[in-house]
């Protein structure tokens, strides 16, 4: 029995519980560096079911540039979008941008990050992040970036905006529990960073950086938990259920070894 206890304790310290649930340590601030060593592969993550409008009105606001706590935020009307994950529906409230990207992937930052902010009826916040690299011109964000509001006194209206055009075809993601990245840095936010990167042109990025010459991103935060991903080949950590099964298979061997010593 001591051998069993030692193996279960080992599983616990790795952040794994027999049965497949993750044991998350304290430290739930965002953004973080998502690495191959703090991420485990789980091909059975609940799928994303986006229900976004293909033609909606956006109210676009500059929340106070060049303040690094500010951003350009696009508010959507009630019913314009929702996301269902694991049986829970979250309404889309707004989306906004950060440059450079707030989340790192194996220590590398992208040029821009888009955050879709959702809330459930129970008040649970869920954010979907999309990373952008400098490359091809992005026609999806152009209705916003071609006429960015220059100050908080200069709101813009964009009509007939297709929210679906902001989503990639492949919806694999990195998921973890974190916080808002602006004051008051509220924890308990369900983070989902899409693994497929979008592009924007240097001209589009420069238009945003003209408003935020020092950027509008929060620095990387310490992280003591586990990220989950359904992207095969990224993680260096075994999927928890597989690890638990492996540990259980080791129990008879440990017991047999103990009997031989006796």
C-alpha cells in the first residue's frame, strides 16, 4: 500500500489526478507564456460551437490611447454572437486588440492579439484569443483598422460586419484558467487561445501602433498551473488519463518488487 500511496502522491505533484482531472496550483493571472512544458495534450476537449452574426453593427471605441491600459474595443449588440462550450452558452460582449500580443508561445510574441470577450448567464467570463503575425493584408479587420477611432471622443460605427470572418477554419486551442489582462485583473476567466494564427499587413499594424506607440499589452505573468490543448504534437507532457493509466500499471510491479525484497 505504501507503494500505491507514493505513486498517487507523485501523480498529484505532477498536477494529475487519477480520473483525468487537472490539479491547478495558485497563480491565475494572465497573460502567460504557453510552452510545451506547461501544456498537456487532450484530444477530447469540448468543441467550440460559435454562433456569430455574419452582418452586425459594431460600436468601436478608443478607450484612452496612448495609455497602455487602453485599447480599441468593438461592442456588439445583444444577440450578435454566442459561443457554446461543454454545454454552457456564453454571449459575445465585445472584442478588442493588444499589440504586441499578450500571450507568448514558447517564449515568442506575435504582433497583435484579438480578444473575444464572452459571458454566461451565471456571469462566467470566457475569452477567446487570436494571434496575428505581420504578413498578408487582413480584409476581415479592415473595416475597423482603416478608420480607427483616434480618441475616446471619436467613436466609430461599422455596419454589416461579419464576425465569422475573424475566426479560423481550424479551432484547436490552448485553454487555461486565468484573469483579465487589464485592471482590476479579475481572476476566474476561462482562457482559450486559438492555435491558428492570422495575419495583418505592416500598414495595418502601424495604424494601431500610431495610437499606442508604447503598446497596450500586459507583461507575462508567473504561471503555476497546466494548459490543455487539442493540438497534437505541441505538448511534452502526457495527457493526464494516459499518465494515470501508466501509473496504475506500475502498481503491481512495485508490489511484486516489494514481495521479492521481503
